């Protein structure tokens, strides 16, 4: 009992030190992972992070004891469920996750286990003698005898992902010397400075993240404009729309301000603007002056923004 207590106290000390030294945690599933493979992962992560495994009840207790001084750790408590472990790191999370996922080992099928991937039996020779034909017939696998050996006629989808592996499946795969599964750590979630999110987010590159961010900003701006509730996202649109209205009022009245003078001058003498635009259009291979003037006129009337757009 004393030795067991010492081991627990040692684990608590190491776990608390890991929480103090590292900012980020990868929560990993360790089903079907052997001690040898776990040691290989630890070696691969040397210098980048450490792997901590322990009883869930003890880990939850340690986390709850730390919450008063580190309230952000509360987000980790609900994740301590099932056969899981923690990878503490301060390195790039995507790179650490890649190292973890690369450490997989092939494994044979086990009866009663759920298949993590689809399992196919390729067409072709099996190397088995004709006396075992009845075994394939029991599994509804079409075969033929070629040069004194059994040959599978067509590729067979033996097990679908999520299906339970039967003893017949195990026997067939063993006969064909096929090890269809690869087991290793599965990174399920990420804890980063008090925030927990799915590990799949680490697959997103910067372009994807920016695209999603600006898409969200556009939606916030549209909603803000629709309900007339000002936000940082809608403010540029509000200012731009207000400017357009001011220019429209200026054109309809005698009121004038420096920014609207350009539009008033254009409406008073559009020919002068067309003549001035002609040399530039000719040098750049653009459209004819008349078309340029027509396009500019159309743009001014519909947009009222010209060179004063908030987004130019």
C-alpha cells in the first residue's frame, strides 16, 4: 500500500509540473495501443512534449485541486473520460499532432472488435491449397483453382467500417496473412490556453481560417445592418452609405462640400471628363472615350462612391 501511495504521489507531482511548464494539451485516445508503441511515441516527442497517462479519477482530482489557482483548467475536466492520455507541449500543435499520428503499427483483426476502416480482400492467388475451398464458400467468396492453388475471382469488401469483426473474418485474414488495421494514438481534442476545440481544426491552413473569419465578419455586418445595430463590422458600411446619401443630397440641392464637388463638376460638363479620359484610354488599350464616359456616368449614378469609397 505504501508503494502504491508513493506512485500516486509521484504521478501527482509530475502532472502538476507538466501543467505548470506547458501551455497546451493534446487529448489522445489510446485504445489498442501497447506499451512498446507508447514508448516509441514518447521518444518521438522528446524535446517537444511529454505524454502523461494515469487513472481518470486521480487526474480529475488533480485538475479540480488546481482549478482555484488555474480556473482555465476546468475545461479539461469533462474530457477525462474513457481510455485517454495527455500530451503536454509548447511546440507547434499541428507538428506535434503529425508526429503522434505517424507512429502507428499494423495489427491483425480481433474477434468482437469494431473495424476502424473498411477491409478489402484483393483478387488474385491466395497460395492456399484447393482443400480449403469450402472455407471461402462459407463466406460467399467466389474462387477458382489456378495451378493447384485457390485464386479469388473478384475483390471482396469483407468488413465495413464500424462493423464488428467475426471469428470467420479473423480466420480468413490470418490464412491470407493480412493485417488490415493500424493502431496508434488518436488526437481527439486540443486544449489551448483555456479553450478546447476539435483536433480536426489543426488541419486548416491560414487561407482557410482567414476565409472562414471574413465570411463570419460579412454575416455579422449583414445582420447588424438589417437590424440597425451598429458593430465594428458594420461601421464601414454605415459610413459609406451615409457618404453616398450626402453626395446624393448635394447633387439635388445647392449644398456643396469638397468631396461632392467632383461629382457636381462631372454632371455640369461630362464632355470635359470624357476628353481628359481619352488619352489614357488610348494608351492603355481601353474602351473608346464615349464608352468610358458612359461607364463612369453609370458608375457614379449607381454607386455614388467614386474615389471616395471606404473600401477602395
